C-alpha cells in the first residue's frame, strides 16, 4: 500500500494506491547520445532523482516502453542498474513494458531474467487489490503497434474475474489519436479489437507512452493517460508537420488511485527554486483547526 504523506483536508479519502508512471527512456549502450543530441542516461538519472524527491512510497514504478533505443543487451543492463537501486530504496516493484524500439528476446533475458524468445512481454501484478496488466503492443520488425488475437484472448481471460480495486492496463502505443502526422503511421492498429476485449470489464484506466508528450483522452469509455518521455519531449510549440524532439520538458506521471476516480499529475523534471510558503508548520496549523476554521483562515478573501 502506498505511503501518502500529509493530512487530508478535502472531501476525498486518501488514495488507496500511488503509481509512478514513466516512459520512453531510449537508453543506448555505452551511454551514447541518442541521435547525437540527447543524453538519455543523464536524463534518466535526473528523472529518478526527481522520483525519489516525491516523498512517497509508490505501489509500483511502471515504464511504458521504448526502454532502449536499439534493443542492445548492454542498454538493458544499464537501465536495470539505474532503476533497480531506486526501486529497492522505495520498496516498489518495477513493471517493464515493451515498446516498438525494444527487442523482445533481449528485454526478456536482460530485464526479466526469462527465456529470450519472441513471445509477447505480458504480465499481471496484484498491487494490494489493484490489478495492473502489462500488454505488449510491439510488433517485431516494425514500429507501429498491434495486439494479436492470442494476446487479446489472454486479456479477456484475465478480465473475466474483477479485481477488488479494478484494473489498469499498461501498454506502449496509446489507443488515442495524435495531432502529429507521423504518429498516425505508427499508431496502435485494430483498436476496435481491444475495445471489444475490455468491454464490460473492470478496466479503470490505460497507461501508455510512445508519443513523447503528455496527453489524455477516452478509449471505449476508459480514460487513457500518456506519459511524456524521460529522454526528450516533443516541442509542441511548432506546427504539427514540423514538430520534433527537444532536450527539455521531460516529465513523468504521479498516479493516485481513489475509490471513485484516478488522477494523473504531470511531474516536470526540472531544477528550479521552490518557494517555502506551505511548509510542515503551516500544514500542522491547518490540521489543528476545524474544517470551518480552515476555510476562514485560508479560503476567505481578505479586504484589499
């Protein structure tokens, strides 16, 4: 169960689960720069340092694909060396999802300690009653996404029995449109088949990556949340036909699961001065007041 610090002053009970959702690390062997531009290893280190500064004990760290850029064994080992110590300090399991830049045999062998086959990288994790299913939308030899009939049948079988806190799906290619033209070419194909597989189930949300920018939408009535990348993000200030990557705007998502909703907070990975107005002493003063007194102390506007 996640550790959520601080008092709760509003109408909602504390979140039952907290998940850190990261995506698109694109590591290369030997810490080579991606495209000669992006220091993906340094950017991952900065991201993991930000994760540790959150001050929470998450239920899981979920990486939604493109873990490496070329599927190199040394890159998978470097990723493992970077992430596993952080996960151990946080007491959180790691859930790895395959992306189109990954290679299934190497991912299986060097991250999962399993046989290096071309079988889809799928899994089911019980997080204190919250079920998290990892799907594999990668297509060996291609960059677009898809889910074959066998994987969808497997998913239907898992979803046949509801979980106490419902189910989240984690996958690389999001079942959402993108306003950037080249992502349409590389989108998840046969999306109606996925919609049919989850219809009437307890799936409460879908976590995805692939786009290198944060976005959200609905798929078959299910909320979809796309985390940006740790390596680089898309510069959306440019016209859609000219959007490209920039070494800025990296972020990850802090996911809070409540009984009646799920929130996805975008956490920027930046180094910036932070004001210290609402500190622990302020929270302690608010906690000592009644709800009405808190409104008087903090909500009421003062005369100018």
